[in-house]
């Protein structure tokens, strides 16, 4: 399907909900327009397989006979911190300090949303990196798939290396350019 870019409009909003199993979710337009369908393929084209409920998002959207749909994700920001649980190992961490940590390329080993944690393997290192569900949410994700490429900012926690921030690998690479 070809589309005229002039028919697209830039919309800022928040994720109402997104279900990676169903393959879609909805974005609430901040200007109180209709809900915007966000398909998993559009999100994957941005470099993410999931997105946290409440995450801020900017999309290009178009009106179709079936409603308004996102056709491209332009930006994603994590949900507001005041809606998040605090993690003991990160309580004293400043977001600026976390952003200054080196980005480590990794692949998700496994992540269990029900348990609230998982692990990733960093390229060239033998130990796993722990990923807590709240760090994932604060990074704008709702879930991770085994084998998914991510960029991690890692700290030494009380029980070993743990992710302080998770970025989709494609997004991480765009930020390095």
C-alpha cells in the first residue's frame, strides 16, 4: 500500500495498552482525538517488540476507513517516573549518570514478565546481566523476547551486574550516530 506523506499527521500521545501477543495496542492522542491503532509491525520497524503502558509516543498517523492508525513511530519515552516502583540498587542513581554509562550490546537470554525479571548476555562477557521488570518499564518496554538485541547500561548491583537502562538495539545505534 502506498501512501501520500501529506495525508500523514504527527501525533503525540501515550500508550493506552499494547499486547505483543495480540500484535497491537492503542495510543491516546494528547489532543483527545480518537484512539490510534499501533500495530506490532510498526513498533518493530522502530526497533522494539513491546512498549510499556503509559509510555509517551510520537507517531505519524493516517485516517483509514477502519479508523486512525500509526504508520511510523518517531519517538518513545518511558512512562512518568512517579508511576513507577523504585528499585533498591538504583534508588540513588541520577538519570544523567545512567545515561552516561557505556552502552553494552546484548541479547536477551530469557525474560519472564510474570516473574518480573530476566537475563541478557553481553557480547564478550561470560556473566549474565539481570533485568528487572521496573527497569524495563522505565526504559519504555513491557516485555522482551529471547534473542532480542538490546543495548544495556549496566551497574554493579548488590547481587551482581544489572541493567539500569534497556534500549532497543536499533534505537541505541541511532543515538550513537
